[in-house]
């Protein structure tokens, strides 16, 4: 009985995790914000690099978002992903050289 409860909780938890991570539509793309700006590649690169810090701040503030919805589309997305990848090493340690003795 106890194993079934653990399995059920695990399945429900995974379902909630997958539902929370589902991407939503970005209907405001290419629409300027209240200041008349649309985020591009460079802002996406910067926001990708600071994403973990921004995420922590966004937990406690309603005025901070991790992702800029007023963006120019694929270039912003590319910059965001590239910035996040650079922050986490970008595969620099994917292949390590063996030391010869």
C-alpha cells in the first residue's frame, strides 16, 4: 500500500512539473512596451546570463520577469538561450584531456 502511495505521488508530482514547464504563447511579440522598446538579441543575451538571479528576485517581486515578452522573436530567443548557456559553462567541460604520466 505504501509503495502505491509513493508511486501515485511521484506520478502526480511529475505531471504537475511537466504542466508547469509547458511553454505558453507569446502574443506580445514585436509589440513595443510602454517605453517604445522591443528587446533584441543583445538584451536577450544579457537576460539569459542573469536569468538565475532574475528568477530568484521574481519569486519575491511582481515587477521583475525572467523573460521579456516584448521581444523581436527568434533573435531574442537565440540570445537568451546563448546567454544562459554561456553562464552554465556552455559545454566547456564536455571533453577533458587526460593527463599523461
